[in-house]
C-alpha cells in the first residue's frame, strides 16, 4: 500500500499548476520535494492530503481515491504540517496538540498523555502551558509538529504518512536538523514522509529520494546523487552549482551562486 499521485493535473484560473504529475510515497521512506518558487510543490502536497481535488488524475491511498475516504478516516492515516497556521485563539500549546489527538481519535486521559509525549518529541514540552499566540514562529512550527505527531500517535505500527510543507522555514539550524532527524525516525518506524524543502543540502542529507518539480512538471526523481547534479539543478533553478562529496556523510554537498554575477574562482576549485 502507498500514497500516490497518479497523473495529477491541477488548473486554477486558467493556469496549469501541475501537469500530469505521478509520484509514490512508500512506507518507511523520506521523499524530499524540491523546486523553485511556484513550481507546484504545495499544490501537489494538498492534492495528496485530500485538501484539493485535481482537475485530472487522482491522489490515492491503498488504491482508494482521496475523495472516497471520509475526512475522519484520512486524519488517522495522513498528518499535514502546513507552512503556517492561522490559529489565533488563546489556546495553550498543550491544547493545540490535543486538537491533533482528537483528530486522530485519542480522547480523555490517553489524549493528555499522548499530547505531552508528542510535545517532548518535538522539543517543546517546556512550552506546554504557554499561550500559542505568544510563541515565536519557530516555536509555533514545533508545536504544530507535535500536533501532527499526536494525531497519528495511535496509528504507530500501521501505515501512516506525514506531509510536511517547508517545515524548517522558521527554525534555527539546530532545530532544522532535529526536525528532519525526527522525520527519519518516524520513517524508520515504518511511516512514509513527504517533505517540501528549499535547502538542497538538507534534502541531500535526510531524503531517501528526491523529486524535483519545475513549472508544474516532475522533471527528475531518484536518490539524491541522481537528482542533485549540476546539470539538473542549474536548469531548474537558473543558478550555477558545484556538487561535491560531503566530507563526513555519504551524500552530495551543494554550493550555488547566481550565474549572472561575476565571481572569481575559489582557489580550492582551481584545477592544475
């Protein structure tokens, strides 16, 4: 069983946001979705979550189209971490995470226990009694991570999927890595993870597969070494890239600069 986009096309206001995109998120893997702004990454994530109906094609889970699956049933299988939340009510962080528990079917004493465990996993247990609206952007993001973890907590040992839309955008360096280490952790437990990233080096380090969208089309897909190459990246992002082997990890290391700027060669890049 898998979460799949099957030849999805999305058109809105005369614009084609996605053009016949097919992608499979398997159980137990992290897939990084990359691409320039406006490439269709968030649109694809919304289609996979069931929040958006494609113009053509379908998003399916275990062979069923998303529109056929009741929202309450979807919530026990698919958890979504959006780029930002419009929540403006004076809830504590613990109460926000408890919303995830309820969406996933946990109630009562079990709900409180799950919420506190999820806060701890997201490294925000110390914020449990703080009012959500008083938190920084990064703290709010981590609270919502805890909410999504709590939502799918009781689905452990069953098929479940996490869809993260730019989860590191508001985080400091340490919490970016903690967030993606946690994504790797839930994948190791058997979950499927789709994560939209702008930092190519984070994608290289944490993803099993990388999918590159450009102008609504999936133009490259594969392991990081296959997708994160100068030819592919230069064409997609309109930059000049240098790709090396990471000195301490088995993955590529990417450097980039604006191809229109005049940059003197770095001594380490000179040959001969």
